[in-house]
C-alpha cells in the first residue's frame, strides 16, 4: 500500500494509453465541457477532411495542413484523457494490492447455538460473530469482543510491526484483510458485505466513487463560461472576416477555438483531483471524499492532542525536589522504591533517574523482604506505592497525597505547596512522595516535546493556521507546555464536551477546524470538525465519524494533510492561471496568420516571426496539445509547496505560472515552428 | 503632446485623488443611514417620499425582494419616459412646437431612448435640440439622469453590504437606498455644479430658439457636409440667419456628468459650446464624471472594513485609466500620414496640432483625449470630441475601456459592482494559488457565485459580438448606416453595440443608429447589458450576505496589496482582450496598419 | 404587485421633485444670478438685434473676414439648431479629399506658411467659435490685403483677441472668430 508508484511506471502508462482511447466516448466526454468542445472540433475537421477526400472541395488546397491539424486536435483530446487515465491508473495499482488482501478469506462463524461454521467472508453480515486464530485473516471489519491478539495490519498500513488488538477500550477495532499473528480473538462484524472499510478504500483509491469537489464544480463553471465566450468570439469572427474580405476556412477557426479555450486546465483538472487523493494515500491517509482534501487546505485552526502529537507519549522524571528538611537521596530512594513495580513509562523513568543521578541501583523486588506489598494505582486513591519493613511509601498527585497524609483536611506544609506550584508552572507534572504519611518532596515529571515541533508550528503560523493544544493537564501546566512547544493556544483539562464546544466556537467565527482523534468519545468532535482524522488504531465509531483515516495512526500527520490539501488547491490555481495566460501568445500566432494573406500589413503582429500562416497555426495547435502532456507530471506531483505566508506564495506562483504562462508559449510555439519548418511538415 | 497638456492631465487626476476620501466617507455615512450635515435640509423631503410611497425605512429586503423592487421601478419609470416622448407634442414647455418622438413613423427611437435613459446608458439615437421638448428633457431625461444613476449606486451598495455582512439575508431597502443616493449625493452636487456651469455660459432658460442675423451675409460655401448626401450642389444658397438652440441645459448637464449618464442636452453633447463653453466648464464636467465612481472605492473600503482594499481597487482603476490616457494622447497627437504635406500637424504654443478633426479648439488634444478616456472608463458616454474621427489607436482606447466592462472607475455604482465581479473572478483564479479555496474578504467564493459571475461577464460579449456580426451581414439594415467604410466602418458598428451593452452611451457617431434595426437591437443590448449584470450581482450580494465571514490572516489571499491591484488589472485586461481581440484586430488594429501604409476608404 | 404600486407612487413623486421642481427652481436661480450666461451669452448690435452668441461660431466666407473652422452642423454648416461633427474617420477617403481641397484653397491665399491643422478640420460641435492663434495668424495676409490695412496692425488686433489658457493653464490658447470679425468691422470697415 505504502509503496510509492513512480509516475513512469510502464504498466500504468500502457494501461492509461488504452484507457484514453476508451474515454473518447462522447457520453463520458460530456462531463468535461472544455474537452468536449475540442472533441466536437476534432470530429468536425475529420468530417471535413473525409469530405475533401471524396469530393473536391474548393479552397481546401492544403490538405496536408488540414490532415495534420486534425490529427493534433485528436491528440489534444487523447492527451487530456491520458492525464486522467494516468491518475486513475496509479490509484488502481494501489487498489489491486488491497484487493489481494480481500480475496478468498474464509470465516469461522459462531452460530446461534454456539457451533463454529466455516463460511466465505463475503457472506458475513453485520453483527455476526467470528473467531479468528493465529495465522488466519480477519474476515471483515469488526470489534474484538473477547481476547487479545497481535495483528499484522501491514496490508492496510504498510507498517510491518504488529499491533495489539483487545476487547474493550479504544483498541478494539479490527479491519478485514489483516492477519492475526498470535492468540485468538472473537470479533463481532460491524459492516455488511461490500461496505467494509477495505471495500471503501478500494473504491476510493480507484476513484470510482469520485465526485467533483465544490471548488472543482465552481472552477468547471468558470471554464465552461470561458469556453462559451471563446466560442462566441470565434463564431462571430467569420462574419467580421467576410466583412474584411478575408473569409476563413472552418479548420482554421476550429484551430483558433481549440487553442483559446482553456484546454490545459480543462484536460488536467480531474487528474489533479485524483492525484491529490493519491498523494494522501501515499502518506497512508485515506480521505473519504475529495471535499475533505479541499477542506484540509482551508483549515484555519488545528486542534492537536498534546500527548503523542506535541509531546512524546510519556512524561519522564527529570528531577527530585526534596522538602528543606529532607535529604534529596532519601527522597530519590523512596521514589524509586515506590515505582519498582510501576511498569508505566513514568514509573520506569523514575527508577532510571534515581539510578543515574544518585547511583541507586534498582533493588531487586525479592530483596525487599517477605512482607512487601505493592500498592497499585487505583482510581479511588489515585496513588501507588509499596509497604515493607514498616515503611509505607506513596506517590501521587498532590491532592491525593494531601488527602493521604491529612485525611482530616489539614493542609500540607507550605514548602510543599510552593514546590508543587513551581513545578506545575514550569510545565511539569508534580508527583508528591510521602513516607509514613509524611511528605518527602516532589518528583518532577516532565513532558518531552517532540523534536522540530516548534518549527512546524512557526510554519503553520506563517501560513495563517492557528494551533490549539488539547490536554487534560491543569491550565498552569498546559500553559507552560504550550509556551515551550510554540502553539498559539491551548485547551486545558479538556473533556470531550470542551473539545466539541471549542470546535463549535471556532466554526461560528467562520474558521475551519481540523483535529485528530481515536477514542469513541472523540467521535462527535471528529464529526463536527471540518477535517476529522481518525487514527486507524481507533474505534470503529471514530473512523466512521471522521472524514479521513490515518493508517499510521500518527496524529502529527494532521500537518501533512493540511499541506497536501493546500498543494492540491495551489496546483489547480497555478494550472488555471497558466492555461489562461497562454492564450495571449496563441493570439499572436494565429490572428496574424489568419489575415496576413489579405492584409500583408498584419505581419507586424507576427511578433514571433513564424514562418508562414500554416506553420503558425499548426505550431499553436501542436503546442496546445503538447503542453498538456508536458504538464501531466506537474498535475500528478503537485506544484512545489513551501510553508510561506499567502502573499509570498502568491507572488511566487504568479511569477512562475502567470508570467511563465505568458512567456513560455511564445518560446514553445516559435520552437515548434522552427522544427516543423525544418523537417518540412509545412 | 505638450507639457501644458500633461500638466492638465496630472492636475485633473490629483483633484480626483483628493476628493475620493472625503466624498467616499460621506457616501458611506449616507448609505448607512447616519446623520450628515445635509440631513437638516433633506430629511423632511426624504420622510415625505417614504410616507407618500408607504415605504418602511427600517424594513430590509433580501436579494430577491431588492431585485423585484428595482425591476418594478425601472419598468414603471421607463414606460413613463416612453409615453412622455410619444405625447410631448401635446404637452407644455414646447416652444419649438416639436412633434412626439417617433411620429409619424415608428422607428424605435422612443423605445431606444426610454431604455437608454432608464439603463443609465444615455445613448443618443436622436439630436436633442431637434427632437426633445423642454418638458421631456426635464421630466423625462433629467429625471432618469438622477434615478438610473441612483439605482446603480443602490446596487453597488447592496453588493458591498452583501460582502460586509454575515449570516443574514438582508441587503438593504431598495427604495431607501435609491432615495438617499439621489437626495444626499446627486442633488446637492448637481446644484453646485449646475450653478458653476451657468457662470461659464451654459444656458438655462425656457426661451424659444434664438435667431441671430449673421454679420457676413453671404452664400455659405459647401464645406464639411455630412457624408452620403448627394444633393450638395443645391445647398449653395444664401445663409443670413442662425438659429441658436436654447433650453434648461445646465440643470441637466450637471446630473448628466455626476450620474455618469452622458446623454447630452444637445446633439453633440459636451462639445456644444452651450453645453461646455470654457476649459473651466470642461474641467468641472470631467471632474464630475469620475467623482462618484472614484469615491466609491473609498466607500467600499470603509463599508467592508478594509480601507487598504479600497485603495488597491482605486490603484487598479487608476493605472488602467492613466494607461488609456497616455495611449490616446500619444495617438491623437501624431500626424495623420494621409493628410497633405502642407497641413501643419505639429503642436506648438499657438496651434494644437495632431488630429483636430472632430475636436474643439478650446479643448485641444489633451482635454479631448482625457475626456474620451474618462467618459468611457466611467460609463458616462458624454463626449467633448467626436470619437468617430479619432485615429485608430486613439479610438481604440475608448472602445477598449467599454469592452473591458466599464470598470475603470466605471459608472456610478455600475463601475463598482462591475469591478467587484472582476475582483471575485480574480480572487477565484488567483486565490487558489495560495493553497486555499478562494475567498474574498472572508467570504468563500463557490459555485453559485461563479455561476453569477460567468453570466455577468458573458452578457457583454454575447450581445456585442452577436449583434455586430449580424449587422455586418446585413447590407441594408446594417451596413448602409455606416458613415465610414473599411475597418473604420466595422469599428463604428462594434462601438455602437459595445456602448449599448456596456451602458456607456458614447458613440462613433457617424453611424446612423436612428433606424428600426439599430434602435431595437441597441435597445435590447442596453436592457440586457444592464439587468443581466444587476440581477447576478444582487444574487451574489444575497448569497454572500448569508455566508460566514472567515477572519483574514497570514494565510488568506491578500486583497490589499499592490500585487493584488496588478492581478486585478491583469484579469480585467486578459478577459477583455481575449474576448475582443479578434474583432479588434479587424477593426482599429487593422485600420492602424492600413493608415500607416497610406490606404483610405 | 405591491412593488408596482410603490413604483408608481415613487416615480410620480420623485418626477415632480427632480424633474420639475429642481430644473424650474434652478432656472429661476440662474436667471437671477447669471442672466447673460443663462440666456446664451448673446451678442446684440446697437439696435438690440441679436447678431449671434459669443459662444457659438458663425459662418464667415468673405475673404475680408477671418474664417472659422469647417463645420458639419446642419446642411450648410454652423447651424446652431442642429449641431454635429463630420464623424469621418482618419482613413476616410471623403475626409482626405475634403482636407486636400480646403488645404489647396488656403495655401493659395498664403503660400508662405503651412496650413494649421485646425483650419482644415471640422470641429466636434460644428459650432466651434474659436480658431487657434496659428490659424488666425495664417489668415492675416489675406484679411489685411482685402481690408487694405497693414499686417502688423491686424496682427496686434489678433493678439488682443487671443485668449490665453483659462487661469493660465486650462485649455488651449484661442481666438474667437465672431468677436474678432465684429471688431474688425468696427475698426476697419470695408
């Protein structure tokens, strides 16, 4: 899936070449008004050509010229079809990989009476329960209702490391086509045949269910409008030519029309859209609609979960701060002891810190003596610790420890309060350690911000995107981390409701919001957000609610998604601008060519110095066709993207595609003119 | 070209720049219903109108209601003007005893004129002093000069509101906007201007035409007769009197310029010495032409809360305008190679030089081209020189100004909303290049807006190109009206339909457009050219008003920068040039080449 | 329907205000403040007979008068009841022929100088009361000859009737033909 497919993949090119001929079907061409006009033009000139072969038509002397023009008109249509077919072909290649995973799976269905029955995976219905053992493929999308298993999801994600799937919680969703590596799980199927995630992915990457996005529709209206205007300009040119005693042949008028209507963008528009989806797929992100990709480019506010996105998943102990009356080493020892059985990353980091800083070797558990008893963390006490040798060590959040040392409501010593506050203010999480109901000091747990995040946020800011960090931390801690990471704002002590409210508020002010999420309780917010990226590891509910799924389950990817959205829109705009600017040069090629014979003075407009009227018109038509081919790689790869403020981006793109669009065709047409003249085509 | 000519052009432009801010701010206050220093005097009149017409001042309309009210008013007032013309022979204030327009034979002139003034085109298919009674001039033409202009301003304001407001479907009250525009902006300005004009010699009376006894009572030699009249020999007769037309001209001319109407009191419009007697009256009228359109850019900035955007739009308009003036001044100052060598065409301190055919001595070249550019940039259409006699490139400038959609300052209101259509187009095309779906001042530009924009930009080419094409294919109805042959004849016809569809009203006046064919087709062009832009524009206003407004930031498309102004200029030029380049290449461009190589027709 | 009713009422009342009250009231005002200008800046002789308007050009063809520019107003030119320009374009054969003929006639009267362009081109209104100072100067030899006066006397009269640019910078320098010719008749009667 994640394998990158080269643009120059021979198989795809061959297939695309064949498809481009099939796409000539006028019923299909109608969807694209610009290219449809070209096809009609090509058809008309072909008919004229054929008529000229059968009966002598007066005035159609240069039949070699007419033949060549006609061929190039057809090429223009074919090239546009080819661009689309190329984009689709790349998607199809991805889909084939997926399809292989889907084929021929059998399911062990648990029937009503508890028997296990083998049926084909395609016969599974929603709410069926199947059992999957090690080595078997999971037959459909579902939810683990019993057991734990490691699952190889590489067919979907391309990620070779297995993932754990277990009943209950946020890691219960499994995807059809993935393989169980160890253990056995029971899965309740959550989708009907043909509607599975895999099915949807296949149709998405193939572009089968592709619909025009809102912006594409608007752009199509403009292109159709321009086409009508040029049709008017060209059709009425004949009466004016007659008035001027310089009537034109149909083929010349058709050539002028085809050169003027925006064939470049008209031919590449759908390819750009498909390629945009495809680029997301290559980043292991599936967009459920093209609309979502466009929305990604428009995002104003990014909601980023602190943990896992901005910071590394875990906090680490970075300092032991003892109360004035307590020896620091004593605190370290107590902290270490309390964490010996704490297998959380935080717990382990405490043990490691104590060892590194104070040379305290992690004591073997058995050396603690017979009577030791570990107190695991519980939601009730919100503390963990150890009891042994008359020592009772506890660590926990400050209010929990306060309650522990002074259940009657006395306050902890002011010194402790002060340390706790200081730690919290600097963005850390204070963990208070107490021994025998006496506070010893504080473990400073620090959030570690991922490398390079600050830069990325700066870039986003320069692009006008606000980042909001979402965290369950208290406001003090959150503010400090927000400051360190360089986000614009934060939402502390966030509940799912808070998140939802924030999204609503941003949207009410007209902003578009993107967020990532995985839990079931994220689902409403994912649905509310304009771009909701669900993690593939997340629950089915989350995946259904979002409009994109990140197969790598990497929330940081939100930023790349936004960039891909922007790149898609930029490519569309750049090629539109390029296409329209091109027309200026084409006028200077064709108009003088049309009237030079009747009015030699018109030669003054032939600023390119093209050889003859026929070579001028032919060169313009050839250029018009070739430029489509030449721009296919750009359409598929997208224009170069850099995180810059809008005004800078605009300046850069106008220079390249606007000004370039004015100048390039002058050079191109001249070059083609020189070539076709020297090889004697005209 | 002379230093003094350039100085006058620069002086004029500086004056315009100076007034833009105060007037623009004043207009914003007027349309937002705030009190102004004139409220004390005008508020009673305003109240009277609202009460009489049962208009609730506080009630606001959605775009459909606004459109319906606009159409109802245009229809009623247009029909009224039609019948006023037909019946003028029976009505008072007719000292010359002129018959009803279009009597005895209907040639479509009264229809054409009714449409022409109702659509703010003010195309004159007729000669004022030989056709219209004083009553028609005042109650019909002067009235429409005020109100067709006020309607245009209302539409622009409605669109600006649509952009500025959010999540509402109200865009204002048509009746209220129109009354305020006429009462607070147009009327006071007209009074001041009219008085200044009279001081310069513009007539203002209800007298019958004056007969003067000529000093040189001799036979008038045959000079400069209208073309095509084969009976020139019979004209060698004694001429010893001169009939001098009179009338209430100043009051109409003031609003003719301020409202970018342009329909003259006399046949030759502002080249007539009674309509524009001195260089100062010329400056005043020139100033009046672009006064309100320029100020509208400031009003736009003020009302949408981005003054810089207003100035960017002003900048785009100004650069197109100045470019036009420069080209035209250059072209008209050059010698016509077809003239005999012993004609002195070089400018000097005592001779204007250049192409003086169809230009007045008191204005010379600079003031003529400045006017020609201003009157066509704005959809004014009044003339102080005859565009038909311009050199090919000199005449291309006014024609191109119209073809670009009358958006270089443009008509009062009409220029603003026309330019806003182009702004939306620019934002749509270029906006994508910043990596966001297009948005204008925080409003998303989507399929609906594009549909309306496309309709609006399609109307002009549709009517101009089709009717011109049909006309050149008809030897009798189309071609026989030409005053010039060759490419210039094509330009005459093209100019007529451009002027009509663009609601400009100026002409390559040699074309005899007072025929059934031209009266009807140009009438239709004016009608569609007006309403098929106004209706899409109001639809856009309504649709935009309902949208949320995305706050602007570093990532949004900048509409306040010089780069934006350049882009806007580019889009206006490219859309216009791409559409009309083919026909222009067979008109003025071909004529220029042929003139250089010494051909005449 | 409601709109139509409003439109009728609205058109009626505003027509009265803007179409009658405004122009009529303003006519009264203009007649009080600037009666001369408002009535056409007419020029009358001693008997009170109107002999023209200082703003409107008149035809002068006798060689003893300064001639105005060619006119296309009315059938015979300078018809102030039917203003009009020639509307001939720069490539019009008719225009070129007209200019050729006129230039030849003019040149014959004063072979010493080139013919100033305004003297052979028709004005926009056909009622242009002015000619350029150069065009006046060009005609001095002929008029002086016809009137039997010295060219320098005539020259200083022309200079006196040469209007400079308004306020020193507006418009072009020019000579009012009617006023000049009237003065000519007064000072140097034939």
